[in-house]
């Protein structure tokens, strides 16, 4: 069975009911506190506090702990490919996914051709 790490884009698409995300929704899923923070902010901005908190707590059980090594590798990864303009949260999430043998799920074009990425729009 494949397990997945969801970036903020993926979390939002799952909330929207995007059919491209249906196959992974029933698998073992993970995310980071930074992605959950981005999700909460986006939902608070676009909807309201009630909806933002609803999904924050719905996805909170998916959190992986952030190790120092992930911060170090994410920073190096972001610097190496800085022309792709990847977010800090996505670089951290990608390195967390690799460190836990997970596929990184995103709709961010910057990650489209990178190993261990499941690119879904």
C-alpha cells in the first residue's frame, strides 16, 4: 500500500471534492503543521473561522513531526532549485515525504517532474 504526504494544494482539492484526488483519499495520508497552517489561513481568508477550524481539526490527525534533518534538507533543496520558486512549506513537506517513504502529492507545477511526486490538478 502506498502512503501519501499532502501539500496545501492537495488538502484544498480534497476539500473541494476534486475527482482526481479520489483515489488517494482512502489511503494513509500525512501532512505537516506548516501545510495545515497554510490551509487554515486560506480557508479563513476565503470563508470563515468556523470552516477553517473544521478542516484544521479534521486534518490534524495527519500530522508528522518535523525533525531537524527535514529543515536542513528542505533548505538545501530550496536553494538548489531556487529558480523554480518553491514555497518553504512545500520544500519541507517534500523532504518530510522522502524521509518517511511517502509519495508527495501536489498540484504545484514546480514539482511536476521531480522524483516521488504525484502531480494532480
